[in-house]
C-alpha cells in the first residue's frame, strides 16, 4: 500500500509541472477551475471503468490534482511517555500521504518512548535536535499530558517551533500543552470533553464543542479519534478535496460504530459521570503535588 501511495504522490508532483497541458484537456472532462485548482463539478456524471481506461494520464490527473495551497517540507509529531497512541498515529497515518514531505517522530527525550498503552517506540530525534517544522502535532494523554503543561523546557521548545510553523496542531488533551505554552490565548479551540471548557478557559481560549477547530494556523481536535478527522481537514486544505478523498479511501476511513456514543451528549449520564470521576482520580496526585509546591 505504501508503494501505491508513493507512486500516486510522485505522479501528483510531476503533473504540477504540466498545467498548460491540463488546461487543453478541460473540454474533455466535466471539471471546473477554481482559485484552489480543478475540481469535479457537483453535477458531473460518474465515469465508467471503460471511459476511465480511455483517458490519458493528464486527463485523469486533471481531476485528481490541485496545486498545493501551502509548501510543507516537514511534519513533526511530538511523543512523550504516557501519550495516547491513536492521538499520534491516527493523524500520522493521514499526514503520511503528503510526499515528499519528511515526517519526524520527536521525543521529549531521544530513545524509547512508552505510550499509555505500554507500547514502546524507538525515537531517533529529541526536541534538542529539531529547531523548525512546517507542521507540529501534539497528542494528548492524561497524567503525562498534565505534567507536560509544567515542563518549561518542552513549552519553550514548542513556542520556538511555533514561531515559524505553518500549522501547529493538537489532538485531545494535547490542547492543554498548547494552552500552557500560551499559544491558544484568544483562540477558538477544542479538546477532550473532560473539563473541556474549564481547561481551555484557563489558558485564555474559547472552547468550541466541535470535532475539530481551526483558528488561523492553529488546529485542535476533540478526543483521540477526532485527530483523524482534523488531519483529513488539514490535507483537504493543503492538497485539495480530491487528494484528501484519496487518503481517506486509502485508509478506508468510513467509521460506523456499532452503537451511538463516544461523547457525553450521546452517552448515558451514569457512564459519563463514572468516566469523569476516573479521570479525576488519575489526576488527583499531580494536582496535590502542585498545591504542595505552590505553598
């Protein structure tokens, strides 16, 4: 599958140099030219396989490709002990579709990073090795994420990267870290549902109860799996709807959970209450330590 992805992405890069030839082919295809590039017309008739087989490479790529809105050379995903694995790996699976962009997994420290699920990953770069990124993505967790909001060295590094990033992103409680770095002050943002409004207000942000939000260069998502939705939206912004649709199809991202839930608005009140209390108990020792240190 990676070979297929690379091949298609390589073709996209080649075709970007062939705009004049593409325009000559527009009368053959039901497409329209917009500020963002060429897109399928809403009322276009689906092509049959036999019709597609007769089209030239340029004709097919005219449908598929839009010129990139932003030039992205590097994408960095920050990892730290205790991060939620899907927070990081879900978005990374989406953003991996951007070629030839370099993807970096960056540890708070170089070496072995252990997720909240006790999955270990070897990280070749630490925050000491990276001075700039076009996209920075910060995943969430619980105790480790809260502790990261008190990590001055980490917060200083995030602020440094943010100075020149094109997009700075967070998933789930990763927004706590962005907030602690002072980057969400005055911004609309979202995060995991647990004490969401309280936490974001603490950092001067306006909580928006959405799956993901975008305010300027800042993208934030709700809990865990919402990071996939946000990353597809970023891909849509940078490379266009058709390419984002290719990524979603390549991942077969077509979620249909077996029951309604996943958010307090759709979950039994007892389950929501018990889950919130579980988070309270997990964070209590860290909160007590803060109280002791500030006395």
